[in-house]
C-alpha cells in the first residue's frame, strides 16, 4: 500500500491514508495514455464544418445560354461551382470524429494517469474543503494556504460553493469523481483529491 499524508485547508498534516498500489502505483506506459487521450480529444471535436453544395444553393436550374455559337464557355445553371454564389465542389460536410477504445484500456489509462501524479509527487489529499458562501476570495485563501498552483480538484459529490467560487480562477478545475478522466488529470500540473472521493475512485476502478 502506498501511504500519503492528508492535509487540511491550512496545509497542515492531519492524518495518513493508504492508497491501493493497483490504482495509484502501477507502471506508467505513455503509449496507453496517448491512445486514450487522443480518443478523448477526437470525441470532443465538433465536426460541424459545412458548405453548400450545388444542390443546396437556391437558384434556377435553367441553362444560362445556349451551348454553342456564343463564343463563351459552356455554362449550365446559375448554381455552377465556377460562378460566384454557386455551390462548393469538395467542401466539408458535418461528420463525427469520435471513436472508442476498450473499457479495459480506458480503466488502465486512468490508473496510469493517477499513478503518474503520485509518483511525481503531484498528488495531494485534503480532508475537506468547505466554503460558507460563494466567494472567489475565500477560495483563493484556501488555495494559497495549500501552496498549490494549476490543479485539478476531485470531489465526491456536488459542492456548489466550491465549484462556483473557483470557476473564475485560471488554472483550476473542480471535477466530481464520476467525471474523472485521463485528459484532465494530465492537463493540470497537480491533482488534489478530497479524502472522501478516494473511496469512490477505488469503487470505480477496482471492478
């Protein structure tokens, strides 16, 4: 079992907690992390780029002028791609870039991402963060006391005061344990987990 200190919101050690080695201390393979991160980024692509093709442009289908005898280039209707306002020939259409990887690979990548933070001394466990009201200044006081910058904070349940107080702070994101993912863990330099959320993470990954 890996052991880590549990701090309070003042940055003081209050206890210790055991972290299972098969979640927080597994060998890290970059190829697995890359595969899952690439999949997540592909799934987030909107894929909404679109143009109007010849059949989508509004206009008459009448031939502009006769085929021969005018000395001009041959023309069809006014929606021809060579004319201004006509349809686009090989433009993009809406598409989905999303794809999937096996569940076992996703779960393994999540364990590796958590392990990378623990092995790099970038994982912090806090007993609780409770704010009396929605106030960014109060959240910043807690953040400064912990002496942590650029962090992903994992909670076990909805904490409206914490989520709304931190939304304007750059380099900080609040995420509930059910939304934990590889991309966000790797994106932020530090990972802060509330002690109550560790059990939820274990229940999710030890299936």
